[in-house]
């Protein structure tokens, strides 16, 4: 079987009997065994548990049961609980195995999916690389000397290398969209409250959401349908959409007004690599050819950073303080110290600013339906580039490379990264599509139209 078969296709193969769940899972595990020694996508692989679940899935299929992902292998990020495994989130500590599944794992199991493993990340998801002293490094399947991104880089590497057809990541400041951009994948940051983070009821004070990383828009839409749903204890809860996201992937988006922007929200110039800028401008021209009205316009970000820092730093402090015997890197501890001393004091102000910021930034949607930007300003960092670096050097380095994704975490609105081509040296480039409140379906329809024109999923890395 082709290891690059997507989620939709593998679900079809299992349901039709053209491939058994055992065959799908064994192909996934074989690819992991073959390639992960070079890529480092997985922190833990559930060989025996996945095989047992595949056998059970085959019995259920033979009995006539049909579920959206019955018998299909997927991966989850190592910030997500699954019964019997630890959840270190890349921090050394006295971890104990989880005694219950996270809500999103419950939803994956209810859809019949088989979680083959947990993917590498960085400490507490802080950086756009997936490396830590205690748990190793993930590498980019397109260029093993570079990071696949972060903090969901292990998930993106697993999908890009053909180890699983889809993986779940989390995004608190671009951590799904950045690795999607740097791995030639589709990544969706859903609307805040769309996907439950339970047992974390307000993860990173509203910044972090979980969502799909896949090779195709159709696969991402199917996985988002499976993940969608709130837990009663979630701080933010949404009703399920009336129309599945999978339907949006098959629907023409209509003629949209698309604002193309290269402005960042930091208030200081952030140089965007010329190759990345040209790639996004090319996507803008393609969208014009597809019938959309594309024009330059910038969101008015205002003081949106004041909504990020208190939420993020106090969220890091909370997560780190929840780990028994935590032994983090100094830069992680420094971030947590900021959260304990400054972030928590400013958090109430950050929350009170939400309506003002949404009104100010949202004015662009009076004359645009979608905003198009680069996903990142720079190409992926080299693996090990920030080994041993202090907080200031790491923070300034990653802020320069990834200044474009995080405002939408503060606002809580949906964003999506889609492939936009490659650099002259063969590194992937991502274009970011941003929408207003709860408009994931609009982004999915537009991305599917782009995919039909670009065929980015036909390209595969050669390890």
C-alpha cells in the first residue's frame, strides 16, 4: 500500500474491505520503523496497542459497523492524554501515565481511529521547533537538517513522511500553521471552542486550540469534523455546525474579496524573506485567476500583543507548575517566571481587551472576506540552532521568523495554512488564510479550490 494515501482514502479502503485495518496499521508502523530513526517524529509508538485495536476494528467492520475513521491510523501530539501513556509535553519530570483519555482522543476513538503514537514537540509548546534536551528532536522530511516547525512539528513530520495520513496538533501562537507551512501540509487552527482541550478547560487562557495536520484539504476537513465538539466544563463552547466541514471541502467558495497583507502586529518592521513574499504574491495572482477580487489591505492590529503575553506566559506557568518534579530548560522556566510575576497580574486586563481588539482588527472584514498573508516570515531554522540558547536569543530569533500567526490566537478566530510552493533550495513555503468568527468552512472551501489548481499533495519528500 502507498504510505502516502490520505485519511479519506484510507477510511474508504477500510470501509470497502479493499484493505483491512491490520494492513493500514501495519503499513503505518512499518513506515515509522523505517523512517523515524531519521525523522524523529514520534516520542512514543503504541505498537502492540495499535495492533490490538486494529484487530478489533476489523471485527467491527466485518460485523457491518461503519464509522468515519474506523480502523484508520492517526497520531496525536505529546500535549494530549491517552490512557496508559505519559504526557510530558517535552519537559523532564516525574510523569505518571494518564488514567483517562483527553476529550479529543475520546472523539477519535468514537470515530474508530487508531492512535499509533504521540509526536514530539518542544517544552510547553513555546517555540517553532520541536526539540528538547529530554526528548530529542524532530526533523523536516523535506530537509533533515531543518526543523519541521513547532510546536506541532512531530505531528507535521509524521504526516509529511507518510507515517500516518493525518495527525492532531495544537496551536497557541501558530503551532499548527507554522509546521504546516514548513512541511508542505494543510493545517487548520479552528475557532476557539470548536475542539475541546479537556481536561484543560481554558488552555493557555484561550490561546490554544487543537486541530488537523494533513496533506489535503479533504483530509483536514474530515478530521476536523471528527474532533469538533465541546465538553460541558470547557470555558468556550460552540454548537456543532449544521453542515459538516467535509461538505465545505467539496463546495465552490464563490467569488470572494481577499485582502493580501504583509504587515505584522509587533509594531516594528519584520522583514519577510523575498522568496516567501513572491510565493504568496503568486498565490494572490492565482486567486485572481480563479475569479476572486484580491487587493492589498492590512488588518489594524493595534495593541493585540497585550492580549498575547499575559495569556501565554501565565499559561506556561500553570502547565509547568502542574508537572511533578518538573526539570525544564532555563528559558522555559524564565517564561514561566514572567507568567507568575507579570502575566497573572495583567491577565484580567488582557481578557477585558478582547471586545475592543476584535472590533478593531475585525474592521477589515467590512470590505474583505478573507485575509491572505505568509504563514511565516522566514524559512525553517536548522535543527539545533537554538540549543543552549537563553530566553532572549531564542525569543528574538523565533519572533523574527514567525510574526504572522499569533494574532488570530488572541482573537480566537480560525486560520489555515496551505502550501504555497518551495524555495530555490527546496524548502516548503506556506500561505495563511484568515477569516472572521467561526468561518472555518469558508477557508476550507477556498483552500480546496487552491488545492485543485496547485496539486501540492502530489509532491512527496524523498528521505
